[in-house]
C-alpha cells in the first residue's frame, strides 16, 4: 500500500495527519484550542489545552513548543522553544473515552515589544498496551496537531504595506511582490485586495486566489518582510522602462 497523508487547514492553523504501519486500530483524538494568545506576565501567561480521546483505546501523546519564524519567501521555519514554555504534563497516556488537561505556561522575556509567535504541537506516539502486532498490512494513523500560539506585545500596531513590485527575472508572466509587516502583531490577509498600477497609467484590482496565488489569505508575522510571486495581470503593461507600484487592503 502507499503512504497516505491528510491535511486540514483552519485560518492559518495546521493539523497534520501522519501515517505508520504498526498497530491494528485507529485511535482518534482532539487537541484544543487551535489558537491561543499568552500575556508575558500575569494570569494570562498560563493557558490550558484539552486532549479528548474518543477512541476505544488508550493513546500516548507528547506536547512540545516550537518557535515559529518566517523566511523571505513566506515559508514557515521552526525550532525548539524549550526555554520559552513549561508544559505539564508534556507526556501523557490518555485512557479510552476520557480527556486530559495540559497546562502551558509562558516563561520567556517579560518585556515583549513585538508579538512572539510559536507552535504548540501534540504528537501521538506508538502505544499498544503490550499487545502484539503480527498482522502485516494493517495500519495505524498517528495524528499530530500543530496549533498557533502568540505572546502579546505591549502595544498593538497593524501595518502591512507593499514595498516593491517588479517583473520576475526568470518568468515574465509573473510579478514579484514584496510585503512588509511593520506592525507589532501578525496579520492574516483575509479578503485581500491588491491594487497594482504601472507607470503607463494602467491599474488592476486583484482579489481572488487565482490572481494572488499564495499571497491570498497568507499570515505575515510581526516585523517580517516576505516576497511572493503572483501571475502577471493581463491589463498591466510590460516592457523596457515600465515600473509598478501597489497597495494592499485586507480584513482585520
């Protein structure tokens, strides 16, 4: 059989479903909430998560924290966030048809001028309660939840702008758009509208996934600059000496 992979997306929240051929049963569970905002200090620097095991078997879960960064192309980059959070318990066996509360406390810097971005990950581990797995060809699905966690800054400023628009050097059928989030919090570009003008007086408004590509609905983290390629609009001129500018609007 071939490996299978299922992805479920929810407003910048990623839930990954991984697959291994070890056990005979499928053990489903839920991990929530999918997004939380922590305060650097005070009561809100601690949040709770809930694991609900609605299967008929016990499951083993490991909870970890990851730093969430973003490269120049808008791709997510992760690294361990061990020094930022205390997680209790970080490893747990959840019995069948039961739940477990997990307490997560932020222990990073208390002065936060720009929002800090993290992932809280719940990873299901192989667990067979001593059963022997001898039937080859049977499969077990291991579910990983990767949720969003933010640490709020002292002041909220929302400011995303387009700083550069040029024709792609390797493909004249694409525009390269550079966006800068000069604000202090992440911005999810929902209902995004990009207005592009060329130096010959032509203007076009772009507001669909087909027109905007990966820029449509993307999440730009605080103080990040990302460069994305979008299809070249038909009504925009090309040629020597033609320049471009653009503005962006989105739901906040």
